[in-house]
C-alpha cells in the first residue's frame, strides 16, 4: 500500500515535503536581526551525527530477523538517526548540532500485530527497552526512553501496519492500523464516502498510533471530537499478551479500559489498531473570519458558541499579538496589524446545514461584539493550516527559537492561565538584547472550558536548548499554579512527567505503575515516558 512521504526517509530535522519549504523574504530577515537573531550555525549533515555505540547482542538481532525478516531489521546509521527523537524544537536543535544521543540501537519493522507481540516478548527476555514509532511527531520527549538498566533500545516502527482493515457503513465505523498516516486515512476512507475528520497541525506525518497514544485533538475537534472520543475499540500488544477492547460503543461493564490505554504513550504496550467513528464526507466546507476588539470579548463569544450552539466544525480565536503577527503566514510575520483579535469558524455539512449555521453564528457573534473580518481571512487560514512546521525550519535557520506549548482549563480560569504563562515566558526569555514574542490562541472549545495554545519566538542564546528548557519549566509551573492541565493534546512524554505527577497525585501514579507492572512486567515499554521511576518523581 502506498504511504504518504515519511520524514524518516529524508533529512530528520526538516519537516515535510521539501517542495513546500518556506523561503523568508529579505525584509523579514532584517526584522529578525532587529530582534537580536543571528544566522544559526550550519546544520551537521545526518551522516555526521553522533550516535551511541550499539550494545545489543548479535543473538538478539538474529531472533528479531526470525520474526520479521532480514529486510525489516535495520541498524544502519541513517535509520538510527532518523528515529532519534521527535519533532520538538529541542529535538531539532540537537540533531542540527549533530547530537543523536537518543538514537535507538536497532529499528524493527513488523507487518502484523502478532509480530509486534513476539518482538515485545523477545525484548522482555533480553531486557531491551522498546520505543513504539508510527508518525514520530512527539514534541514532549515521548520517543526518548531511559537507557538505565537496559541492554539497549529497540524502535518498533509501525509503518508496515498501514491498512484500513474494515469499513462498516451501517455503524459508521472503520478499523485502522496504527501505522497509517493522516493523509492516507482520508484517501482510503473517501473511497467509501467517509472522512475521519481528524486534522492536527502535524497531519501530514502524524499517525493513527500517535493519535491514540497522545489523545490527539484535530483542528476540527469542535465538530468531530478529539481522537479519544472517536475511538470505539482498540488492540494493544504487550509483553504479557494481547488486550482487545471495544465490544460495543458504550457499556456498563466496569471501567472503560479503552480510556486507560488512550494517552498511555507506549508505556503499557503498542497500540496496533483502533476502531473509530467515521462520518460521511460533507457536501460543503466553509471558513469565516470574525473580528473582536479584544481577547476577552472574543473569548466570551466563543464560550457562548460552545455552550449555546450551533456546534460547528472549527472554532479558534487568536489574541491581539497573534492576530498582528500571524505566524501561520510568513509574509505577515512581525508586521503590525489593525488591532483586535481574529476568530476562525469552520462549517461542514450539507449546503442547508452550513447556511443555517453561518446565520446562527452571525447572530450570536454580532450580539457579543463581533464583526465580519476580511472575507479572505477564513480561506487564508485554511490554506495555511499546516504551514507552521515549515516556517519553524526557516526561522531556526535564521537563529530564532520557535516553539509551542498548550494547556486547557475551565472558562473561568482561562484569563489567569493565559496571563501566568505569558508572564512566565516573557520574564524567562527577555534580556541580553532579546525580546520574546508570546502569542496565544484558543484552539479547542468545550461547554465547560477550552484549550490555550501558545507560540513563542525569540532570538536564540548561545545555548538554545537550555534556553527553551528553562522557559518551558517556567511555563509548566505557571500552568500548574494557575489551575490549568499540563497538556491538552501534546501528551506527557518526559518533558511533562514531573508536573503530571503533581497533577494526579501519588495515588494516581501508583495506579499507573500497577497497571504497567501487569502489562509490562519487565518495564521495557518506553521506560521513563509518562511514568518515571519512583526515585525520579518529584512533586512541583
């Protein structure tokens, strides 16, 4: 089956299709210089990156070959570097400097659930740590397990598990293997007249397995729901056997174990397939822009929409800074805007549904102080909705530090969460001739609250990895003190691990450790991701 292009087949620290790479205009470079940025040092070529010496014994490799075949076990330098981390800015900065310390010792490419189970059992016997890899788009250290106490690290790349194995048009469900990428899911389902409707910003390369592992939320979550809300069944391969869940859409047969596995980030095993809700392809899609005088006014309008309806597909609101800067459009980067805030509303459905919803939104938003924006605002957002990772590459080349983080909270807490995070990031990053741009938008809405998504841009210091780590720690503490969730859809990984412990408490962590001990008795599944060794936990 033909897959979408795989970022591990090209330069590991360049996003997506090279034909779509962003070229900055000369005037923009002048503006970046004014912010204190200097052209970054040339990136080290992938073949020159430093990887740790492989410690895996030859007999372990031979046992893997017996399971998946010689062609599907790879310890080449190229493959190891290509699997050395995810797509956070710190991951990219390390790779650009030639640091591939997170590279696995070996990569295996199974073609079935049974092969995954067999590999996990071999890893349990040999005490080899396992990293599940499907899209590889983690931005929170979800692909960087602990090496301590293990004979080595094996990455299980699921790209060969790339089929839609069942479509049930009566129930409107489909079963998707974990290695399917977003574009391929849509291509396959459209042949049956359906869509998944899940479009995260990482859509080009994010995978079904990653969607499940991190509780992904697509840009159309207001209409289609988060990915964890779409899942009605799943299959998990563990070192201790197979867990198959999802007899019916809902039941009262005890706690819903599907929700225990969703968001577990490979700590319990490897999700190999999921059964999901699918929807008919909408007859019509439209995106409108609405202007509000300030973020508080726009937030009240979005809250009214989430609580009173209509239930549209896409809802987002950029604050004053993001509206002016507009990181999704390189031609407007750092240009002054007209002031105020821009909201984007997306409508999907029949022609009559879209017309009716647009009229209802117009009435509601006008009542809450909104006014129609430039007619091109909505279509422009749609065209650039997946462009930000390409722009980040170009800005890193120019010596800028660009990264994102997100949180969620109840409506009543959003103002203090936004203020606390913005203040913490600004205080940490400003200074030494550098001025940080901290932008924020509401990205997902619910009846009781919403997600806040922050984009940060600042000139790099001499140690940009340390620079961002300090800023991220300050932001984490601000989120915690203001009552927000440490993550809405990026997940926990290793970056959020200690504050996640503080969020759910010691009893919660002990519960997760107990589940892991049953499913993964030797602790080989993504060790240190989501669940830290007890000695490493620290309450913030």
